[in-house]
C-alpha cells in the first residue's frame, strides 16, 4: 500500500527545494469522501494531500492549462510542475512526450502504484451500499477497499466496486516517473477488451441501433473533450467556435472557416463528432476512462476508444503509452501492414 | 417499372496514379457507370478521415479512396500512411454499424484503366442492394 506519509514527505522535499513551481495532487472536499485536484505551492500545505480509491481524476490534463498560461505570460516561471500520477496518467504523459508536446524536464512526476486496487466507480459503489452514504473510502489490505459507512468499517473486495477501466488496466503502476511509491504489483490478467467483446459479436444493424440510441442522448457539452488528457488542440473541428483567433485573423478567414460539423445536438452531428473524436484518439487514448466518467448522459465512450486501441494492437502491434521513444501510431508504418481490405 | 437505385459514390483519387488511371479509362473510351464523383487529391495520404465522414454526412452512398500501389507513391510513403489510417477508419465505421461496402479503398495505378472501370462496376453492384445511405446523412 502506498504510504500517505511518505507521499507527503516526498512532496514536501521537492516543494521546499524550490525545484518545482507547484504540485498537483488530490485533496478531500471538506470532510466528505470525495476528492478533487489540489494545487499545492507551499511546503506547509502538503498535509492537504490524500491518496484514496476516489482519486480518479487524470491530472495530466492540467499541463495543457499551464502551457497555455505560459505562452501568454511575459516572464513565465519555467520551473517544472509536479504531478501525482497513477498508471494510466503516466501512460498519457508518455503519449504527450511521444508527440513532442511536452519535454520530460517540464514535469516532475511522483508516481503512485495502484497495486491490487485502483479507483472506484461511483455508480457501482452506490449500488453496493444500497443508498447509504459513505463517509470515508480508503485502500484496505491486499485487494480490498475499506469503506466507512455510519461509523462502521466495511471491507469490500476491490473488483466489486472498481471502475471497469481499472479491471481491464494493462499496467496498474506508473511506467514513467521520477519517484515511484508503492509496489509494482500486476493484478491477475483479465481480458483486456472484455467490455467491447459483447458489442463486437453483435450484427451490424444491432450495433447501429445501439450506437444510435447512445449518441442521440449526447448534449454536446464537450465534457469528454475538456477532461481528456489528449485534447490539447487550440482549434477543434468539432466545434465551429473554438478556433484560434489572433490579431492577424481577418474577417474573411473567420467567415470561411470550414464547418465540418454543426453544433446542433442532432444524432447525425453527434455521430460525426464522436467518430472524429474516436479517430483522433486512435493510438493516443490511454484508456484512463475519464470521458466516460464525466459524461452527464452516460454514453459508453470507452467502448469506442477501446475498440481503436484493440485494432491498433491487433493490426499494427502497437501498444499505447509504454514507450515514449517510438513514433505515434499514425505517424509511422510498416511494409507489412495488413491490406486485405484494399482492392 | 421501378427504377434501379443509383448510388452516389464520392471517390478521392490521388493525382499521380488513380486520377491518371481514371483519365486513361476516359481517353480509352472504356465505359463505366456514371455514379462516381471523382475528387482529385494530391496523395491518398492527404485524405483525412474527416473528408470521409464529411462525404457520408453530406449524403454520399459510398466513399472510395484510391491511391498508388505500395512502393509507387509519388511522395515515397504517403500511401503507407493512408493504409494505416484508413484501416482504422474502416474498422471504426463497421463498429458503428455502417455497412462495410460503403467505405472502400483501392490501389489503382496510372496504367490500370481497365481495373478502374472494373472496380467502379463492382462497387455500384455492391452498393445497389444496400439502398441509400441514411445512417450518417445530415438530417436536419
């Protein structure tokens, strides 16, 4: 189990050395079990840090905000920013390094291993407790999660309330980090692509009916885009308003911007948006599952991204996020890539 | 008598091979169905998945991307990139539930006028029984 005191100590050490600008970690919201990202600038604030199974956020996302802010500032503070990362977050750092969006010395990484647990799924927890409100959620011994309900401690086997993405996680420890806390234990290998297998077996029309129903619900709130650690473009084809306007942008350029997809939440446009998103994330998505977690209408977005991940693995032998030195999936090729679909 | 459905096919043809192949079919006066809307692109590697989705969204019944044979690309490796990227697009469209023949890819060189006419004939024959594409068409 990751020792919280050790985590705080490491955080304090690096913060007081002045090597990093600030550290992004997790803190409790008031006295509840819920957790939010915490930005810690001073060594004396490290006591706010927590590490529980409710730390689901992928903090890599905040690098984009920091980079944008730096680009605007006159004399930016160029010290690296500290991040507390889990296994999935470390893979997203690797992808950003691969794409040369980020330099390794721009971030200081404190890796925490999920060991035999991971992060919880709120819906699963709610169903498990049958409406009771948890007060605290902590890592238990081995692969259990301790939940305190009505001052009474309950040990729940982790697989019962863990998020699906954690049960299918390919590496539940950081693959890149400056310090790693906790042990590198790999959970028993489960089927990597368990979630999508049932949809792959369906016939075409059945799948279409399923996806049409899912996408019709989409509100186009772009929460999935906002939370994604890979979505850092200044312009987005899916959103006709989000395009970079500088002093040199002429009125004509603004008027002639191609609208690939309309902003109406109509099924046809929603499908277009999600197709573009899936293809854009092919070979980049690290399966951190944040898009699915934040979706207000519960669209199973992981099913799309996982499918692309699976195809990348099967067709091109490409695994996402393990090696920062290899080129991105669609920026490289092999002579013997499959081409049986080509006439 | 009910008229047979005539599918509309948007074809992205690379300038150096497939476009020339289509041209050859034309100047050699070979006959092929007029269902195809050719769009010349500089390289099959320049075809963004966005073009394909956009064509389908604007009412194409089928999309064809055609480039040079592997090894023949004018830009050395554009078609290799296209092959990888469009393989993913094809898988994704099938996963969403679109009929597989709606998106096709082919290698047609500048000398293969016959292959091009053959390909278009086959494509039209495959798309006819499927009827109009309504799944991804913009409907508002």
